[in-house]
C-alpha cells in the first residue's frame, strides 16, 4: 500500500504546483496592477520593487493554496477514473475510499502548515508590506519636464518652460522660469540654455542657467522692476524629489491582519476587560445592583485561545514573542465602582456615551475574533476541498478539464462569498465570529462526507457519465407510470 499511496500523491504534485503557480501569479498581477500607480515615476531602485513583489506573495499564497489543492484533487482523481485506474485498483481489492486516505493525510499536513503560515509568516509580511507602502507613499514623483509646456516644478511656487529638452543629457534650450514663491517679490528668469541636475542625495534640484537675465519686483516699490544679467547662474530648489527613507521603527501600529493569533488573543482579553468595566458602569448608572452589574456577556476563547494555550505549553520556539503577554489568567475580570444613579434623573448623554463605549469595544473584540477564526478557517479549507473534490471527480469520471474548471470556480465562489458574507454579518453583530467563519467549511465538509459515503453507487457504463445514466433511469420510471 505504500507504493499505491506514493503513486496517488505523486499524481497530485504536478497539478498542485501548476495550479498554485498559475493562481498565485494571476492574483499577484492583479494586486500589483492596483498598486502600479504608487510605484512608477518615483525613481525607486529595483531592489525596492523586488521587495514589494516578494512581500505581496504571502498574502496571495494564503488564498491560492487551498484553491490549488481543490484543482489538484479534481484533476488527479478525474484522470485516474477516466483512464480506468480506479477500476483496476478496485479489481485488486483497493477501494476508492482507501485511495483517498493518503490525500486526506497530506491535506492535514498542508492544513497544519497553513496554520503556521497564517500565524507567523503572513502577519509579519503584511506589516513589512504596509510599512514599505507607507515609505513609498512619502516619496515624491520623479521630475519629468515636457517641451513647450509650463511645468510645475514646485506646486504653486515655481514653474519652468523649455523650448527643447534634450533627452539623455538633461540639457535645456530657451528656458523661462517663473518664481512665485514670495508674492511680494516675484521674478522671471530667462536663459538661452540650462542644465538640470540633482544633488548627491537626489532630493534637491539644481538648475544651472547660462546667458540670461532676471527680472523681479522691487522690495519697496511694487511698480518698479529690477533687471540683472548673468553669464551663469545656479538655482537650487529643495525637496523636489524626496528619496525613499526606510525607517523600520516609524510604523508601530499594527492592524488585525498584521498580528499573530496570540497577539490578537491578547488584544481581545484587554478589550474584554475594558468592555466589562464600561458594562459595569453602565449597569450601575441604569440602576442595577452591583452583583447584577458584574454579569457582562462572556467572550468565548474560540480556536485562537486553545491554540495559544497549546503553543505556550509546547514551547516558546513556536510562539511569537508577543504571545507571552497573551497568557493572562483565565479568571481575570473587570471591577468597577460607581454610585447608583436614578434613571429618572440620569443624564441621557452620559448613558448614551457609556452605551457607545460598550458597543465600540465590543466591535473591536468581534473584529479581532473574526480575523482569528478566519486564519484557521482558510487553513482548514485545504482538508475540506479534498473531502469534496475527490468524490465529485470519482462520480463524474468523464468530466476532464471542464469538470475541474467548473467545479473549482463554483466551489471557490461559494466559499469566498461565504467568508465575505460571514465577515460582514459578524462585524454587524448579527452572528458570532466562529459561526460566520466556519459555517461555509462545515456545509462543504458535510456535502463532501455525504458524497464519500455514496462512493460505490456510481454508474458502471463507459458510454456516458453517471448523469446520463441517472436521467435515463428517470425517463424509464416516467414511462412505466404512464397508463397504457
């Protein structure tokens, strides 16, 4: 059976790698195309562009690996069934369910890998990518001059017009500069030629002008013009092109997608303490007793709490540094003291502020919990897609590439629409985060298990698919029930 298991897994490797590379490339190109305008025209070195692309890969890989697993499962089992290899295995006493065992175990391994990847690699890559995007956004576009056009060098301050711009040498012919930086001392500079260069840091623009004149308003008399001639003059414009400043300590804030699971669990517990304190103050203000006021809605630990507990106990080598702060005592609760207020005389604005505080903190808790559950739900999709992909391919052996593409698109659409809809419902506090993120996985897993249980009742003809046989049986029953 080891040979059979290796053979089955080897049939999945090629389609898995092909689907993973193709899907990742498509999503990566789509992501880069949306950010293309933020990268071009700023004179960024190729190393920064390469870093931007490499940091974008983990985000796309987290989405495409489960998709590639489904494509590989459908293609491999469909090919085995269409070439009668499944029939040959059955003739030798190896059932179709037994052939699925190595694939299921391999998907479990991929699920564990995705849990680690989504918890450790993906948040750090997202944080570095957000920091890089913030640094790139501060870089000014590279100055580009056009001929016979008034170019805005400094917004609303300095304008330049050149009759001819010699490409490759940065030489200018028939140059006119309008300096409006000081409203009371505006000047116009005309030169026969010029040379455009930057300083050593690439931030300041140096305009070296030859054989021209400068006309400006007088300092005391606005109606008086002063004109001077020069053979060579240098104008320095500061901060025209700001270079990329990589400061790793600049961006300390992390969003939920830039945190590990244990970091978010720690934030949930901190927010729960804040919410409980606000809840107690609100109930006391509404006139409830101190005992009744302490009964705040509980926050289930969920998969993230169990995961952080296991990780902490197994060893700190797997947990992030911030995970130590997540191991707070389970019995931690908030206590608050306050004076009981008569609801009839209570300030409505104060009560409304307390209610708003409770809702806002609860929304923060739900946001973190949704992201925690999503990390595990997407990782578990590797196993769920195998459970639903293998029996579908075995029940429709003649499907081929059309079956692979059609079923993959259908399952992908259903799964990710379910995730997005669940996240929206959880953010609005309609359903719990766990139900919102795991309901699609649960439904697809149920469908897959039902199809696996029905393996063995497939059509046996080689002239058509099981669908044609099912339709033929329906027509036979209809003919039999017709009166003679």
